[in-house]
C-alpha cells in the first residue's frame, strides 16, 4: 500500500512542473536521449507517461509476488 501512495505522490509531483523531459529514443531509458522542454505537457502525453509508469510498477509488483511464490515451492 505504501508503494502505491509513493507512486501517486511522485507522479503528481512530476507533472506539476512547468518543464518536462522528452525522450527521442522511443522510450528507451538512456540519459543522452532525454532533453528538457519548457511549457506544460499535453494531457495525452501525461496520460501516456502515467500509464507507462503504472504498468512498470505493476510489472515489478507481479514479478516480486511470483518470485515469492516460486521460492516457497
């Protein structure tokens, strides 16, 4: 439950800025591919980022739960 609240808090704080970063490498997390842009993010782009972060977090949670189940066998 704490992870969920932390995720929501970090997501909301990241979207409140007047600048944001874009990635021109197709979403691959390479620092050299990111550049900062002035202005507010569009609602569609914010939704895309939130969905990506949520799916990544959900994937990690499911992976951890599956590891715990398999290690118990």
